[in-house]
C-alpha cells in the first residue's frame, strides 16, 4: 500500500501552473527527456514516466536543468561508489541507520501542495558510521525523487537529542550532507522549523551557516514554542499527534515509512546498475568542476536555491 498520498487533481494542476506548464506539455517533455537519456551514450537508458515527471517539476520544467541534473545524478553514482555500495535496506547497519536517523515524509500534502518531512535526532550514543547514515538518507530521498509529486518540502527537525558527538560526526561530512539535501535530491525547500533545539545544535548551526545561502538561511526558523503549537503555521490534518495534529503518532508514521522503504528492496537492487559509464563521457565534461570537489575535506561551496 502506498505511503505517500498523491496530489489531488486540483493540486497537481496547481503544481504545474506554479512552474509555468500544464499536463499536456509535461507529458511531451517527459517523452523527450527519456529519448535524450537513451541517446546519451554514457548514461543509462531508463523508462520511468513518473520519475521523469518529478525531475521536470523539481527543475521547474527547464529542460537543460533537467538534463544537467540527470547527468550529475548518474555520474555521481559512479564517482561516489562508496555511498552506493550498500543499498540493501535489510543490511543490519543500514537498517539501524534508517531506524536511528529517520528522515521521513508525512503522508498528506499541505493544501498548497507541499510535503512535510520530519527529522529526529537519536538518543543512542553508539551510532553507525556516517557512510551508512548518508546511504540511508540517500535511499529515502531517492524514493521521494521517484514518486513524490509536490511543490517542495517543509522540514521539521526535532533536535531533542542532538549531541556534541552528533555535531562532530555531521561536521566531518557537511559537504556531502548539503549536497544530498539540496543538489542530489533537487529539492525545493519552502521552510524549516527546528524544534527542541539543544546548545550542541546551536554550536553546530553557527559553525555551518556560513556555507548556506542567504535565501536558505532565511527559511530556517528556530521554533521557540511548544511542538504542538506548530498547528499555528502548518495544517493540523497533516501533522502527527505529537505536534498537535490529527495524523498518527510519530512512532506509527516512522514504522509505516520504514515498511514502505523495505518494500523498495528489489527496486534498489535494480538501481545499483543504473550509473554513468564515464569512459564514454566526452572530454569536454561540463560537470568536471563539480565532481572535482567530491571528497576534499574542508572544501565547501554555498548551496544556492532557485
């Protein structure tokens, strides 16, 4: 059973209107994008209309942006093979990463067509290696990239248990985290609400905000009221019960999302082989500058938003 509620017909039309297109045009553009991918020698041939529709929406139906994103998406899978080495959600460490560091969407869209995502920091100190955590997040964002038709994301971060050890862990891989949250997922963020903020998170945020664009910083809010008061700014019927909403509890939603991720086990196995053959890439690689920054400790570029 699908975990994500799709947009209503009116919401879908509004999502397309928001990026200046319509159903007929985007169907035509999806067909063109699939043909382009098939004709590009170093990229895999993929036939998935839903996936390409989501890509075009996230790229605001700008064809060249969509092409560049797909080039980056499949080339990165070759160049950063370590992040894609373990893709079996039943692997013990990966499973533990998904359970301890959940970043999951809520089933219902907001009336405006946005998807709310929840992140909660874990209590345990014995946490998996960052490579497993990044893989777990990557896989969950890929499911959204495959099937989440929305205008963008609203993030709620519950930082009750955010510790100094977690701060140290995340700082070491901050470039990859930013790349995942924005560029690799091509996500449009509307707002971010940080709740139950700890001193350790404040220290982490102060150390990293210099690498964020002004537009992104302006969308991050520290929520000083009670979590259940989020209904003042977000729709009650979408939010979980702990946040004053009518949805299921956070634990129930996490379990349902985890089960949904497990249902994609075969899909992840198939995707392991969908990557760029860089030996066939033209020498005048337009993405070489982007790829050169992978793995360079201490090298950051500001994350910009459309």
